[in-house]
């Protein structure tokens, strides 16, 4: 799966997918064959972390 490399673009992409298609970050990563740790580390560089209760990066 080709996902955005830029952290800001990745943030929008991931939050859209989580909001519209997936119940959790793990579900999205499993379905799209993505590395959860890589996504979390990249989004942490711009100050975002995954919030399970909202199922989004905030």
C-alpha cells in the first residue's frame, strides 16, 4: 500500500481511514499491511499520538 510520506499528509490520510473504514489502528494496519510503529513514530514527529477512545491521532 502506498501511503503519504509527509507526516501532515499522513495524518489526514490515517484519520480519514480510521473515521470512515476502521474501528481501530490495529485493524487498519492489519488490513492495509502497514507497520503501526512506523505510523506512530512518523506522526509523533509532528506532535500527534493515537487516542483509542476517539480512534484518531490527536
